[in-house]
């Protein structure tokens, strides 16, 4: 991580994954799930859906939507979050390519 001083405060350049920067286990998985939830929230806003209407459309309960909106999505898998997005009218494309390093990584790119 690159460090520099800004007005006598040490500033560290992040890796692009705040969860990894904080040293959390499963940082890539958390970043992917967070990105998916952000897209679900955007879709709900664009479509003008209430939590109840969104829940029905996504095939989950309203309390799970409420949890998701409050940032608690531990009870939903990446697969289920992707399913929710497709039910909201979004396409999901998964790309696989050789890694530049010995070990690859997961990444979410949104349009």
C-alpha cells in the first residue's frame, strides 16, 4: 500500500477493496456481495419499487429486503443476489480469463 503525507496526516492508498484493506476474511466475496446489493438498491429506486413489491418480484421475503437495505445481507448468497438482479430485469455476465498472477481474483464490474 502506498503511503503519503497530506497536511501532516498519513494517507494510505487503498487496494480498491475496502474489506481487504481492513483485513477481513472473505474480502473478495464481501466486495462482490456489496456490489450486487448496491445494484439491487439502484434497480429498486429506478423501478420505483417498495420493499414489498421488490420482495415479491425477487422471490424473497420483505424482511430479507429490509435487512439488505440496512446492509445485512449475510443470509443471502452471491447466487441469490444475482438471481434477485435478474428478476429485476438485469443481465449478469460472468467472464473467465487467465490471471496475470499465480492466483486469480473475483471482481464485480458494473455498467
